[in-house]
C-alpha cells in the first residue's frame, strides 16, 4: 500500500499516461453522449407523439446495456470484416470513445427525459399560451433544468470512467496507446503487480468521490437557486 501511494505522490510517468488517456477517452465520450442524449431526452420528455412509449421503454432498457455486448457490437462494426473496418479505428482510443458513448447515451437520455418531463408539467400552460416553437420550448427547458442536467452528465461520467469490458474488447489494452485505468488494474492484478494496480484503484476511487461530491454540490446549488 505504501508503494502504491508512493507512485501517486511521485506521479509516476506511466501512471500519468494511463490517467490522462482515461480522462481523455471518458470526457470525450461523455461530451458526445450529452450532445446526443440531452436533446433526445428533452424531446421525449416535452412532447407527446406516436411511439413515445416505445422510445421510453427502449431508453430505460438500454440503461442496463451489458458493456461486453456493446464492446462486441463495436468490435464487429470496426473489425476488418465489418462495415466500418476501412476506417481502421479498432484498437484505438476512438474505438473506446465510440463504445463508451453508446453505453452512456441511453443513461443521459433517460435521466434527461425524466427531468424535462417533470419540469414541462409546470410550464405546459405557459408554453401553450405564448405559442412558442418546439425548438424554443426544448431550449428553455434544458436551460431551466441546467443544474439537474449537470448531475446527469456527472452520472454519465461516473459510469464511463469505471468501464472495463467494452473498452478492453475494442481497445485491446495496448501499452501507451489504449491502456486506461480500469484495464490496467485488471492486467496488473493478473500479473501480480499490485503496486500499480492499487495506485490506479485509489485514483479511480478518488475520482468517484469527486464526482459524487460534485453531484451533491450541484443538487444543493439547484435547490438554493430554486428558492432564491
């Protein structure tokens, strides 16, 4: 344990490369998932249309997507025999970002749908009386729910940063190329290199604590803003 903390305090170069790649992949995936999931969730939450119930069921079901199934699907799409194999993305950080985006997007969309649906009930009559367009309605709801939606994004980050199955399949765990915190912990534990595995485990746990603290702080800010 002391050696693991020593690696963190010295900020070992190998440790730094792994952590920075993990954050790069995770933050990119969460950003893409938000670009897709926030508008999608807002549209489903704010409007009634044929098939809305089916979409809601699908979003809720996809929140529990098995990571290894997503990894297998992306692998088949990006492999040399797959439809996107010509792009040469397999075993690259881009492939890992794609897999994490697929995993996180349903979570963000489903949570956004619930937040926007609850908020829309308060403003439905005002929107109808002013005759606002669908785009304006969605933009207004997303802005008004911004504090809650930040917690949604942080929840997506927490899900993505802890992912191991999908990124291992599509990334290959290549040293200094696609090796992230979770895959390194699995590899180094199997090799008996517990110092590096423990150091990364502590950092991963620290990230989880920071994310949860951020969620709680944003919730408090949202409550204060609501009563201000």
